[in-house]
C-alpha cells in the first residue's frame, strides 16, 4: 500500500487484483483512470503474439538501446538526449531528486498531478509554491498569470503537466516557448507531456528540451499509445543533463515485452492519429450529454464535471460498475469528478447512469 499521492484505479476492486477473473472487466467501466479507450495498434498485437514466448523469457537490452533509437527516429531527436524508463512516474521518481535540490523553491499548478507535490515537497523537502487555477474561470491555464508568478518568485524549478491533469486544459507550443524565453535561465522547467499527443501532433516541447539545458520533458507511452499495462516512457533533455541522470537509472529500465510494444506503436503513427481524432469526437459527444453537470473544456481524453452531490453520484455509479475519479483533498474535493473518455457504448452507459 502506497503512502504517497492518491490515484484512481478503484475499478480493480471489482475485477480483482489477483487477476483470476479478468472476464469481469467486460462489465466494468474504468473511467477513474486515463487509459486509452482503444486497443494498441494491430501491428503491436500481431508482433507480440508472434514472439510472445521469446519476449517473456528473454532479458532486454541493457539500456533499451533499440527503443531509444526508435524514439529518436520517430521523434527526430538525438539519441544522446533520451532516457528510457518504466513509465513517466518511474522517471519522475528517479530523476526529480537529481534535478531539484533539497529545499529548492518549486512552483506547481493547483490542481495538477498529485505526484509532483509528493516528490518535490514530501520526499525532497522543497519549498512548494502553488499557482492556483481559478475555478470561476474553469481552471483555465493563463500563461500571463503564470509568468508573473515566475518573475515574482524566481523559483528554482517549475513542474508542469501539459495538458494538465486533472483539468484537461493545455497550452499550445508557441505559448510555452514564449514562457520559457521570458523566464529566468536559472529556472528549470520539468514538463510532463503524458497527454500531449491528444492536443496535437506538433505540440510537444521535446525537440526544444534536447537543446535547452533548463527544460526537461517526460513522455509516457501509456495513455496515447494504449500501453498503460506495459509501463514504458522516455525523458528528453539536453545531452549534458542526460549524462548526469543516466547513472541513477538502473540497467534494464524497460521490460522486453514493453519495449517491443512501444517500438511497434511508434512505427504506426497513422493508426494512432485516427484514434486521437475519434477520441476528440467521443469526448465532445459525452460532454454534450453531460451538459447538466457543467463539463469543462478539455484537449485530452478526460474532463471535469461538477454534479450536485458528487460523492453520492460516484458511489451510485460504483454500484453499477462505473468508476469515476474522485478527489479526497484539494480544491476539487467533494465537488468535482473526473471522467475519462471511453468507447461509444461505454460513454452511453456512463451518461445514462448519471442522468
């Protein structure tokens, strides 16, 4: 049991964490986590099925060299700027202690991904400053206000999630570059881009991170490539930053099965682009159906709603096998719920149960 940040995933209580009754998953809607509603690319499934015994019994390359090379090729990055890891959270836990000194001044959005504050504040003892997103403005991401806070506080580090989880808002790439250019060069930006591919194909800052010493980008392959169960991600930074981080990551950072799945996924961009387009359509359809609950705009595969009696609604949904994300503390506590986008049938079931 973790003593860290609170996460979704309560749906496994209904399936069983012993994994002996996975057939139950067909009756459960796991809208409390942000996994993709679609399956991995067919070429991923075919490759894994064709080589499954070998992939399971064989040790992976020591440092995920093939995966790193494939990321470099598909993302047009130098290999010297890439580190592989077993999920974006694993990379954050491994690397943030090398990027943020104990007691450093750290600026976070509020609300945002809860592990940011857990690592920086609880584990590293950083001096945490919060940039509150205003509820009366729909938790809009306002770069001018954020830039003012950065100029005023002159933090050692700024930790961002873009698109932001749990609000779903996103900054476009040019606006982010303007923020970086206007900020003190001594301020390090760490940007988690787990959901960035939903926002657009050219929105990532990873090519900038490869050349800016004060920018680090973490890219999960879980949510946008339907590989949450594989636990695979990569981090992009300037080569000198990568050289300082590399010794702190263990050998065999990503399992061979996960590497194979990720590499095949990167080789099929057309499939995923079509799934992202479908995701936007499904999201907007579900938001329209849930209009009585004030659904907020989003550029990711989830959005916030504010129903009356949020906690009671979540409990009622659980009784019907539908799990949505509650917030036990913070500015969303007791009033807001996060709903992840599922396929059309599941979305219809969610809407029908809520209304």
